[in-house]
């Protein structure tokens, strides 16, 4: 890759932000274009790193490698920007029936699981929160990263250095040849697209592999309840440093837009009231579209004919943990010639 010219990064959500830090560390110049985080999934996410997921309590793919890389990179951003974004918060899981108890007990004896699973946790004051008594277990070594604050503060940092244009990338203004790419009359070594779900409108990479999922979230404030830990019952109640709770999720594969809906809010409030009888107020209701992929693995790599067009996307439901590791992996591929892991190479979706 041509090191004389800058790299243009399209999209300053979590993916673009993490990728740029890998370039920065290597002294490679870059410029961002981002349409002011319009519809950025990163602004809505809880930012959880949850090593044990799902109803069968399975260890997240590659978590032993992803976690240390993520902590190192997010802590570096804390230093750079002078903010706190990393919060170590264990996740209490309610076990409500013999099936859940058996599945938990089976999982917790598997090799490599003990550092993430606690059988007899301190339930803090959740016994007062959860209406129906139940057993609790705990996912250890889990984190909440304030990725929304990260991209907001990093945006300011970039603007201060004049390396971010708040604008919509216009494909009509892009000229591509083998050595350089030209955008809006300026030559770049390459363009790396980190557009989240908007990647579907990208004429070079398009829809390959994507299976987008809309999610929504309520920010809740309880009159007389705060906690350090996160609760995962039927749904998540993820505490923050302000005493509020991120409560959301849901996967909608068919949707008209990325706007919050009354129907989802009513459905979610029923779920909340089935878990807790404590009174609360809704501070905010937001929605966004996750850049999910059919096989739940990221989409990375160069375009097949235009080598200087690159994709970094598909962070799906786990961008907070996958993003740092795979940003580094992509940069090592582009600059050190390391092979891309076949599981994340976007070309796996090209039909032969
Ligand atoms: C409800 C919900 C809960 C979630 N919870 C979690 C969680 O707990 N843990 C977790 O790990 N992940 C979670 N996620 C997923 C997480 O949000 C994503 O994995 C991650 O944020 C994706 O980052 P991204 O940079 O790829 O995309 P985005 O954040 O969407 O960023 C893309 C950026 O590109 C810009 N852009 C796009 N096209 C253009 C263009 N043509 N011109 C200029 N700019 C452009 C957009 O404005 C945006 O700023 C959640 C998502 C949702 C919706």
C-alpha cells in the first residue's frame, strides 16, 4: 500500500474509530469523512463485552484473545481523550427453572469456562429489584464500554486536528485506479469503508453477507434503585455510572426505518414489568440498525478488482469485543502482508 498518501476512512462509528488508532500508532496519516453519526449503531449500543452469551451459556468466539486486546485499546483511548469509558461490571444471570440451572452447571464445568462463570455470586440489591425469587449465577470478566461517548469525544479530537470532514461520502466523486484513488479532487492511498449498515448502499461491496437487525433501547431511571452489576433476565438491565439503566435489544430482521416505535416500547414495558415491580421513568427511547452478518463474523478485506478499496464492517451484535482485535488484524493484513483469517474475509460471500 502506498505510504506517501493519506488513507480516507468513510464512517467514524466504532469500526472507523478503532481502525484509525491502528494507523495513528504506525504514523500513517488518515482523513475521515462521516455524516455526523447519522444513524450510527454505536450511539445506541450498550457496549457490553459479555464472555458467556445466549440461553445455552456458550463462550463467545475468540473471547480469550479479544478481551485483552479490547481493554488495551479502550484504555489507550481513555488516555488520549482524558475520559473514562471502561467499566468492569459483572453480569448477574437469573436461573429460573431446572433446565436453566442444568445448562449453567454443565457449561461451568467445561475447560476454559471457570474464569468467566461464578456459581455463588453476591446478588447485590437485585433481590429487591427482581419480583419473583430465583437463583443467580454470574458472568465474570465482563465489561461495559461507553462506546457512544468514545465516538463523540473522538469526533471532537479529530475536528480539532482538522482530519474529519462532517459530510456524506458521495460515490459520484470517487475515481479509482491501480495506484491511487481520488475523492473530490484529492488523491488517497486507499479508501477504507466503515459505514455500518449503510454499507448496503456501497456500490463496490454492497449487500454481500449482511443480515441487518434493528434494535431499540430505553434508558430507565428507578426512583430508589441503583446497582454496580448488570442484570440479565429475559432482558438486560445494564447500569451506567449515572445510576441509570440501559434496557433494550430485540432483533427485528424486517423493518421500514431506524426510528423508535410505539409498538416496541409497549412490548418492552411489559417485559420490564414482568421482571420488576419497582417504579421507573423512561429517560430516552432510541433505535438503530446493527450491521449483522449471516455467519456472525466480521467482513474484512480488499476489493477483488480495486485493491485500494477496503472494507471493515460486519461487527454485528458484538462490535465492542470484535472491533479492536479485528481492526488490528486488518491493518496487519494491509501493511505487514499477514493473511486474513478466512472466517472474516469478506470474499467468503462471493459466489464462485
Ligand atoms: C440496540 C443495540 C444494542 C447493541 N448492544 C451492543 C452491545 O452491548 N455490545 C456490542 O458489542 N455491540 C452492541 N451493538 C452493536 C454495535 O452497535 C455495533 O457492533 C457497532 O457499533 C458497529 O459499529 P460500526 O462503526 O460498524 O457502525 P456504526 O456505528 O453504524 O457507524 C457507521 C458510521 O458511518 C457513517 N456513514 C455511513 N455511511 C456514510 C456515508 N456515505 N458518508 C459519511 N458517513 C457515513 C455513519 O454516520 C456512522 O457514523 C448494539 C447495537 C444495537 C442497535
